[in-house]
């Protein structure tokens, strides 16, 4: 057994993050680690990779006691974690990043030739010798940057590689390439621990899985021997009645109209969004979907065409960390940030009233937090996304522009957000819903339109679309 973790416990003050977790990973195995946000997945992997020290429990690496002092110690012993936000030096070259910390040197001087030769061998082993060793990492796509991190793991002769949500920021075309690289790592005897919220990916790439819930290991087995519903029930601790709940809602008068809108990244977009309607926008990454939403919200210039909005609009950005939330502020401050006027009395902020309003939305969206005063950065990704969405609800927006609202969050949180979107439509809100996850567009939306190379096609009822027809329209193929 390559990795064996037994009875691991870890607490942060009164918060118990791990409560007796067991995990076993074989050599040359792709093992999926599944669970809701806040289930303990990241904490467990940070213990494995030396970021945290466990309060109790034991670990073994290749049959020997294992307790890394820090991440550098873990790397030296062959355990490498690749985070969702890649840890690269963007100003350095590909070769320099691959060899960072293990540069070949003689007489105090780094040998550039040997450095590039070793970096090239690592990329070749991953099946991607085409990546330019001398290009700055900042010039690469997200997918190529991920390959650089994996090449670094090979140079370090890693026996264990942890991938944390590795496809969350990848274009669809890059996912098979990543899976091919993982297969090569497995063939070399490397153990891969794969953290993902996409059960379809897990079923495709992993051999076995372990489910965490509330800091405990609650189930596991071989992929294919249990169905997806069983896994979801272990994740959430209850039967999930319906992944895409459909609430009855009436579609009314137009509240958003675009007529031949043009903005950087968008050649032409025309649509009519009606009150109570959930209109899904599909398309490949780079097709112009995000740019269209940003132009509607006023964050990008309108070169030509017209935008007509009735009432207040609100944007949920796909970049939660960069612009969706103020990471240095509290949950309560983020919830009320765009609509503070009701809590200002004679020039002073009524903090008690603000906290009461924040607590209302925390309860309404079941946000897992210690309270409005907790820093939003301390929350899991799914709960951060709920805070960002709650801010739009607090502002009582008539038109909600949702850009990848469920990216990087767990199954149970997705189901809650889908139900909330249905409730908003039921109350007369109009929703423009951009997503790369086709099942949710088909399951949640009333109508769907596909964007391709900056041009938005005509919308049609969701029942008239299939995943195949959406992808055909997105790539320009005959359906």
C-alpha cells in the first residue's frame, strides 16, 4: 500500500475538520476523494502534503511511518499536491518552473543546458514535448500550466500526486489531455489522489473512491460497483430527492433585451429575457458568454447595438476569488456590500441591523459559517459562492446574470442553488444562466441559446435540446 491514513484527527479551535478519517491508496492507483465542500477533503490532503500536522492518528508511506514536517519535507519524500490555484512563478520560463528548487548546478553555477534537458525529459514523459521550454509560464494556457506542475512532480520523482479540482478552470478540449497525462502517471506507478465534484469525471478516471462527510470517511469502493445515487447519498447524508428540482413559474413580460450587441469578444448578440424565465447560455470557453454578461452589467464597453434593462440587474462573476467577493472582509460585509443604505443612520452604520440582515440570508441559503463576523476567506468554495449569490438577493435584483454559478461546488450545494434559482423564477426574477455544465442547463433552464465565436444563436425551449445538439451548435458541426 502506497498511502495508509488511520484515525486522522484535526481541529481548528472548536471546529473539528477531521474526525477519525481512514484512507488507503495503492501504488499506481487513481483514487477519487469525494465529498461536499467543508467535508474535510482539503484538510486531509494538507495533512498528507505537510501543510498541517494531525492532532491524532497515523500515516504510512510505502509501509513506513510518515509525518512530514512541512510541504518541502513531503516533496522530498515524494508527495506532491497540485492546488486548484496553480503555484507557479509566472515570470519564469517553463523549464525554470519545472526545475525550481532542484536546479542542476556545478561550482555554484546553474547549468542551463542540463536544466532544460531534464525539463524536456519530464514533458516528454507526460506526452507533451511541444511545450516551449523557454516560454514564460504567463504566456501559457491554464491547461499547459497544469502540465508544467505535473512535470515538476515527475522531476521530484513523486510517488504520490494530489490533484485538487484539476478540471475546474480547464477548457473542455483540455480535459481529455489531462486524463491522458494521469494515465501515464499511473503507468509509471505514481499514485494519484483525484479530488473532484464532477462524478462523471471520477467514473471516467478513477479506479476506487472514498467519500468524506463532516470530517469522517463514510463510504468507498470500486468505481462501477455502486451507482451514482449511492455515492451522492453518502456525500450528503440523506436521500437527494431530485438533482434538478422543477418549480412551477410563469413567464411574463420582457425585462432584458439585447439587439445586435457588440463588445470586445462578442460580434453579435440578440435576445429577449422575460420575467420569470431561466435562459441558459451554452458555448465553449472563449465563445464570448462572459463578455456578453459583463457588457450587459456595464463592466465592458458596448461597441454597437443596444441593451435595455427593466429594473435592477446583478452579476455573479465566474471569478469568485478575484472579483466576486472581497476576501479580506467578513461574511456580513460581503452580503450587504452593494446595498448598505438601509443600515445607515445619520451617517453611521447600524451594525446590529446589518448583522440581522446578514443572518437572514445565512439562514435562507444554509451558508455554513460561524456567523456574519467570520472572514469570508475562511469559508469553503461552495459557501463562498452562496455568499456571492445572497448579495444579489439582498439587493433585490430583477435580472440576475449568473456566470458559472455552480463551478467548483459540491453536489448538495448545487442542488440547493438549482432550487433557489427555481424559487427566484417563481417570484418573477429573470435569470440569464451561463454554464459549461450541460446537464444543469438542460435540467434547470426554460430556454437555451448557444454562443459560438462571439455570435449568439436563437434560443429554443430546453426540451428541444440535447447535450449532443448543444455541443454540435457550439463547435459549428451539423447536428
